[in-house]
């Protein structure tokens, strides 16, 4: 009985990441604070395996699938940009997305460092078959 329970638990844990990303739907939104990466991180590897380039419109999100495209709208101005999620974070309480320097500049948040935003899912990458 214990072996059966262990196998069931392993199967459940393996399936969690796929089922979590399968629940993300186009049009889903989230509101919170955006911040941006420090320039010193330029050139570091991201969670997706890509090299972080501060000149690209990319971002980090805690749970959206890597490769997801999102529209980030600054709530105070209505200005919006599209970024690709290629990293994990931010790991600061209350923040929902970390933008690349270019994305932060284009959105107009460099001076303050943070801004209230809405994040809207535009597309989710197709799952790779195993």
C-alpha cells in the first residue's frame, strides 16, 4: 500500500507544472506592482535558458509559463507594452512582474523604479509533448 501511495504522489507532482500552465488562459489579467532588473544582471542566464539582454522587451513572472506573451499596462497613464516572459521572479513582496530595462523605459517607470500595472496574457506557448 505504501508503494502505491508513493507512486501516486510522484505522478501527481510530475503533472503539477503542466496542469498549472494549462490553466493559464488568454485574456487572464493580474494587477500589482512592476519593477525592473538592475543593469548588473545583463548577460546572466534566465530561467528559460536565454541570456538576459536589457535591450529586449522581456520580463520575469513567478508563475506564468516561460514564453508567454503579456501586455503590461501602466495604470496611471494607460501606456502599454508587450513583453515575453523568460525568467522567474520578482521575489519582492507585492511585486508581480520584473521588466527588462528596455521594457521599463518604454513603459515610463525608470525614474520611480516601480509602478502599478495590469498584466494581461496575450498568448501561451504550446506544451511540448514528451
